[in-house]
C-alpha cells in the first residue's frame, strides 16, 4: 500500500510540475541557405509577429552580435511573411551573406510603422522587446544545440528601411532609463536603407557623439533621402568628421572592404526603393 501511494504521489508530482521552457516559435531553414534558420512567432510584449533569423553554426570563440531590422511603411497591412519574402528585397539571400555570429530580429508592423512607433521608439520599449525576443532565441538555440547565448551580446546594429527612420530617430533621442541591461546603450551601428526622409539632426548628433559609432545611409538619387543624407554629411564635415561617399551611375559598392574600413558612409543606390534593402542590408550588417 505504501509503495502504491508513493507511486501515485510521484505521478501526481510529475503531472503538476512545471514543464521545461520551450520556444513557441516555428523554425525552417532559409530557402537560399540551410546554414540559417528563420523562426517566427509571437511575444507577450509586442502585438505583432516577430521573426528571429539565427545561423546554426555559431563559432564559440566569437562574441555573438545582434541586429534589429525595421521594415518600412506597410499601408496594405501585408503579413510578415510577405515582407520577408518580397522578391525585390531578397532578404534571405542578403542576410545569408552575414558572418555566422549574428542574430537578426525582424518585427512586423502595419500602417506607417504604427507598432514600431508605439513599442520600439523608446529605450524602455526596446529593452522589453529584445529581452523577450532573445529569451526566445536562447530557447531556439538550446533546442537545436546551437552555441548561442544572448547574455554574451555586447553590440547591437539598428537598421531600417523607408519610413522606419522615424521610430529609429525617436529611439536614439529617448532617455536611456535604468534597466539592468540597456540595449539602447549597446547600439554601435545605425543603417538607413533609403530611409533618410528626415530627423537629420538626430542622426547627426548620435553619430558624432562617440568616435566608435557607425552610420551608413544608402539613398536614391534625386529624392528626399538624398537631400537628407547630404544634410547629415555636411553636418559631419562641419564637425570635422570624415565620411566615405560614393555617387554616380555606378555607385553600388563592389568591394565589401569599404564597409569594414569606414565607420561612416553615404552611398547613392543604383537599385530601386525596395531592392536597396537586398543590395545593402547583408553587407552593412556584416561589420
């Protein structure tokens, strides 16, 4: 009888014990490169879907880095899958060129970057979002024996396309807050992909505040993004800060070492508005 009761109690304990944490994200390999996983799901602290792009071959000796990419306006409320798989942007192919120690987080937004403005344009909002996103990334890595741990991340790249410039600028100018791990303070690089429609002063001030910060802008010629990019460039020159520039009909950078050797740069894109993402996102997230 005692043995039976003990067995029943142990069985009930096992049933009532909390289950081991597991990621709720669904993952599948990139179509273009099986060395990367595209995982998608939802977070409690963000109202729309989120994609986490994670390479399966993390090198243990290298410190992992992170990138947050914000897509542009979405007036037709296209789902995240449609944005990720847009042929002209070619996101997977571009990102698969990134060295294998970076995780890329891509949240979804509707309208004029509505959710980016409401949830990611402040330091506190960014902290809540990334803490949860990287908790999911850690679970994804654990379940698949990928050597990734977000606690080791010490560098964040912030990239945006088109209308994402506004929540990015608001984030850069927001108060840092007092959270234990402040992700805003880990931003070391800002990348604008035909996104310099305004807020030139915010980007100028952020870039020039510390000599190690990186800032790159790819813009379409004879457009508002060109005029704002040139305004930032002129402001940097007045402060004695040099920048790489490339313009003209064949302005696309052929040598990726340009991105490595220059912390600030302005490129006249020979691609269309959306195709500029596919052309420059991967190379610019690589350094």
